[in-house]
């Protein structure tokens, strides 16, 4: 796996991976152009997307795909410099006729067996998750891998 990052101006960069481009930046208040997510935000997006791909794969196998899957990922930041993630919460929000136990198993499997981004982040801070089905909290847990 490889990536290339090129500086544009101010604190603005372009990330390149397999001919796909992503804008990376910081907010205007930090002296940049606000043209993209900052690096830590991209890590949160990577966690959500990695887990989401796992969940869809598991539910597809069970023939229990949701109508929608939205994933909210938030991080509590340390008060130190440099700052880092002190804790992460992932909220999986599924809707539709997906079976409740299938939804729980898919999310739990991702967060304890499949999602490599979650595995890496658990080396730095606790990663907790909640599973919502049709706006109802149906499960919660912690990302723990038995390797």
C-alpha cells in the first residue's frame, strides 16, 4: 500500500492513492484555505469507511442489507501538544428491515475481527461503538481484537 502527498500552498496538500485525489487542509483560523479535511479527520473517516465496508459485506452475505447505513465517528482529543485521540466513539446507524441480530453481529464482527483501522487505533486509545437500528439503540461495545 502506498500514498503520495503533494504540497499546494499554505497548509493545503493533495493526497494521491491509486490515481485518486483527496484534498487535505486545515481551517482558515489556522492560516490555511479550508479546502479539505485535516489529517485527523481523515483518520476518523477511514475508520468509519473501513467498518462500513465490513458491515455491508457481512450483511450482504446474510442477505440482510439495510436501506441506509450512516456512521458517525467522534474523537475526544488529548489536551497535550501534539494532540492525539484520547477516545473514539463510533455510532452505526442502520435503517430498514435488517434483522436486529444481523445488524449487531455485523457491527461487532467488524469492530472485533475485521476492521484493520479500528485495530490500529485501539493501540492508541479506546474505541467504543453503538449500534442503532431504525433510530433505536440496540447494542454497544468496545473494539477488542484477539490476535
